[in-house]
């Protein structure tokens, strides 16, 4: 009898964990959350552009600075992927 109670409690714990993970995924993929994530990435791109302009000047070309351009393109790709979820 004690073994049945132990097995039942383990099954209940696993079910609870699965339900919690499902809830987290549902919240993370909700429309409002996706929109906030897009806005944060757009803000990061804007800050990167502002930093680049302050550091290198308005007339410098970002394509010459590959590492910065790579960060910006990565953020833009993430935004595109998030827009597909909406």
C-alpha cells in the first residue's frame, strides 16, 4: 500500500511540473508578450545605432564595423521570427 502512495505522489509531481511548464510556454508565446519582446529588440537596435553614431560619428558606415553590423542583423532576424508568431 505504501508503494502505491509513493507512485501516485511521483505521478502527481510530474503532472504538476508538466502543467507549470505548459503555462510558462503559453504565457511566453502570448501575443502581448511577443509584442513586448519585439519592442525590446527594436529599442536595442535604436540604442546600438545611437551608440554607433556617438562613437564613430554620423558619417561613418556601419558596414565597415562587422561586429556591430552582425549584432544589428541578429536583432533584426529575431524581430522577423517574433513577427511570424503574431
